C-alpha cells in the first residue's frame, strides 16, 4: 500500500513539474522581442558559448 501512495505522489509531482515547465515555456514564447534566426545567429551563438566555456 505504501508503494502505491509513493507512486501516486511521484506522478503528482511529475505532473505539477510538467505544468510549471509548460507555463514557463509559453511565457518565454510570448514575452520579449522577436529576433531573426539565421545562419549568422547560430554562428554568433556558438561563438558566445565557446567563449564562455
């Protein structure tokens, strides 16, 4: 019986975490300004990541 309760708790926690993640992703898509995505964008982003490591 205790294992069933723990399993349900894990499912609830996972569901809540997924809901929070979805809300954050939607928020991220709706705020801020749009930026053009181009080969130059990816090249500059890779360069920034390489320099920060």
